[in-house]
C-alpha cells in the first residue's frame, strides 16, 4: 500500500451535505500476488463511509466490496476482496467518506493476501490518513 490521497483539512461547511472522495493507492513492488487480495478500510472519529458510488473503480480491478463489522474505535468498515496485483502494478480506487460534525477523523486501510504464499515484507501493508474537520 502506498498512499491515501485526499484533503487532510476541510471545513464543516464543505462537507456538511456532500461526502468527500479519497483515493487509495495500492501497489505491488514484490512478486505477483498469488491468492486472494483482501483490502480493509475503517473510519473512526467524526467520519463514516458514505454511499459507495465509487465502487466501480474497485470492480474494474476485479474486487467485490461489502460493508463489514467494525472493532475497537472504528465506526464503519468496508472489505474488498478478489482482484490481483501483478508485480509493478498499481491501482488507485476511491472510497467515499461522509462526516458527522467538526472534529478529527482517521481513515485506516490495510491490504493482505489470503490463501497464497505469505509475504516476506508486510511493513507496508497498512496506513492511516488523519483528517481534521474545522
């Protein structure tokens, strides 16, 4: 996983009625992914996953997405499975995030491969983007 791109600071007036899109850049710098790629997204703070009208970007890359139960401080979750990433390939599908008020938000993302050869380097398989709503 490489990056979550989107504005890190927004005003409540900007997002009160319109959710925001964030691009999730996923890349494979190792060997071809063998097995099922699993991508999990969770939000916490004053964020929620909004209507996921952007899922066609995931589907175009062979993923099927569904909401999932959350744990800990998370308040919304999405899991996308399937797809495959060849060596050197990167994709940047979007997620849509809504906000419930002013405050702080974290968008957490992680990627793993299920049912294939275990990865040797998992240090870049998760990240978070902190957002502030003023």
